[in-house]
C-alpha cells in the first residue's frame, strides 16, 4: 500500500510499467475522493503491507496489513474501511 512499509522481494519481474503490484493498493479519502498518503496521515508509515499471493501485470491480489499495535487485517475484510479510518 502506498505510504506503508512494504515487503522485501527475493526476485521480481520488471515490465513496461515497472514492478507488478508496486503501489497496486492506495488509500482513498472518502470525504474528498482523493488518494491520500503519509504526509496527511503519518501513522501509515508505522503500518506494513504484503500481498497474499504474487501480483502480476494483470492481477493485483489482496493484501495483509499490519497495524502499529500488531493487529493484522486483510484488504478484503468487510470492515477494513472502518479499521483504517479508526487508525
């Protein structure tokens, strides 16, 4: 996820648009409709994210997000928006 710590890759493929999955997920402020980042919400830099399976140029999988307190959630959790907003 944009502005979160990512995962270390042992190897990767680089295509015309870069590394598949790089910034495949981002946080959108539902009030403004804009993509947001750690400049606005510095706590995001204390979170980390990793894909649940390898991304490709045609497929961006769901991600696992670890919050600063150690809580782990997935991007497809039904209450993910609330959990991120509460953070």
